[in-house]
C-alpha cells in the first residue's frame, strides 16, 4: 500500500532538495516526484488600466469632445 507525504521545500545551492519526516522509516525505498511551481507570467492588471487603450476608445472626456468637434466640422464642410 502506498502512503503519501506532501511537503514544500526550498531548493538549496546546487539544486539540492531536502525532505525530512519522522514517517520515513530507515532503509525504506521511496519514489520522489518534484513539482516546480512557476511564477505567473504577467502581473495581473485591473480592468481600469485598460480604459482608453483600445483603438477607438478615449482616455479623457476632452479627447471625446475633440473627436466629436472634428466630426461635426467634416459634416459642415
């Protein structure tokens, strides 16, 4: 029957990982599987950070007003 011991460890210099548990009997044969946690690739951004960044969007009310005035000027010409 298999039993499991789950621990987190810090990799020491030279890639050494040390596991210590009183549940491990002296002379026992064990299988060790190392799962490496990877850091997130990009920091999460808030939704408000996207305001005004897409094509056709405006970052400020002044930009909207300027755009509308320019459009009106093209209609009157």
